[in-house]
C-alpha cells in the first residue's frame, strides 16, 4: 500500500502560498518554523524526515509586528518569513483594478456554476468602481459570486449588486444587514435555494433547473449550506 503524498511533498521544487498567516494557531506556527529552518518534515504518524525544497509566500491583512508584540505570533517565525515584503494597497486606492478583478471573478463563477457567459452592465460597473470596498478583494469576489447566483439574466445590472443598504432585499432578509458580509452572502444563497426546493416540492434536480444551475453544483451547495 503506497502512502498518499501530502501537500508539502506535492509542492516539492515549487511554491506554497499561506493565506492569512496571522490567523494560524501556535501549533501550526511551530511546525512551519521547523520546516523553514530544517527544510524537513515528517508525515503524520511517520518517523522518517522528508527533505523538501519549497518557496513559501505568506499573506496577511494583520499587522504581524503588533501580533508579535502581543504574543499571538511567533517572533522567530516572523523574521523567517519577513525576507521580502510586498505591501498591497487597499482596493479603494486602485480603482483601475476593479473592472479587471470583477470580470475575472465573473468568469470564474460562471464556469463553476455552468452558466452561460455573463456581462456587467456599465451602470453596475460604475457602482463597483465607486464603492470603497472595506473588505477589499474578498468583498468584491463575494458581491460578484452573489450576483451570479441570484441574477436570472445574463447581464448583471446595478440592482443585482449587494453594495450598501440600498441594494439589500427588504422583508424577511432585511435582518441580513446586521450580519458580516460573507455570512450575508451565504444566507442569501440558502434562502434562494431553499425557496427553489420548496417550489419544486423537494425535488433538488428540478430546483436546479429552476435556478438554472447544474444539479451536481446545487447538490454541492446544499451540502455546504446544510440544506437537507
């Protein structure tokens, strides 16, 4: 029986991207530091060191120096990682990137949801470029994903964008204003899918047709959202 290779082995000779390194637990930080220092690791349950040649790139939206001073991030790991620092300005300071990113996410989610190619109307793009994006690129991605999920047409208009309270739905979903953005997006998905399933009298395949989604993608969404 051949053991399955882990991520570090698969990345041999390549690059590993560590997102939100500032949110990692002390146990992970200790293991990562050991790999950075020795270029070796052991498989889970193993005793034989495996040597790797990997470049690590880490990203964070936190001030790691402050985390080091607060004792929540290892000082030695910080210095190991902080060889070359690239500071990415917030999205509000690079408005010219918004159309490029919006269309990139639009293409990705159309492919993922097996939808025909969609476009963003000029009025909607104007809203996107004028928004301040406190959640940066991830907020933009969530807005586009939500629009792909909820928009019936193949063009996303201004009213399809959940940017600010003016675009949020009224009635039962108005309480979503009190939720974090990503939670709000998930709640929108859950409400829409549940409504479609109820309309299809519990038939998820038929619900997928109503939502213009591939049934396999809808089944995956139901599993992710805990919809039975």
